[in-house]
C-alpha cells in the first residue's frame, strides 16, 4: 500500500498576513500546537516562520516580538509537493533539503502541511504493523 501526501498531511492550516507581528504569531502557534506559521496573501503562502526563526531572529537578539512582522523573518523559498506525491518521495525531499515542514499544493491551492512528526508517526505505525504481522508467524 502506498501512502500519499493527502493521506498524512495536516489540513487545518491557515495562512496569515505577513504584516502579523511575531508576538501574535507565537500565540497562534501555541494555540494551534504548531511549530510553524504560514504567511501569505489571499490564502496563497509566500513564506514560513518556524519556532526556530522566532527564537533565533527575534528573542535571542532581545527584540520585542511585537515590533517584528512575519514578513521580516519568514523563509520565502517554499518547497512543496502535490497531494498525490508518494511518501518515499516526500521523505526524500525533506531529507535532501534539510527541512521539517513541506507544503502541499494542489491545483495551485494550498491544501496542507506535512511535518517530520507526521512522517515519524507513519513509520512508527508501519513498523508496529509489520511486527504484529511477523509475530503471527512466529518471526521475531
């Protein structure tokens, strides 16, 4: 069985105005329990801001997060896949680019995000299933 991006992606993602201040963004990230926030215009992503961006580019420099906008610190080189991209390709893209979040774009529309945690959850479940099947045949 092959899983695709649409099978594991988080679909509850919103796009926030790049003029949103970082304090507000951090509160959104905390309430949504995401380690990132997507910045964009009219629902189209133009950048991503991670918890590391907030720490490294704002807090560690002693800058007031209310004075910094998402657009000031976002990463703009977004990497995305289609909803029909298979899991092995997704893992490959994330590993080769050193990223932990991957946008899913379908027909030009932002439909979700895949995180490294989503992939770990999938592989955990897969290994558990293989072990369960193997144990039925007395295989360790």
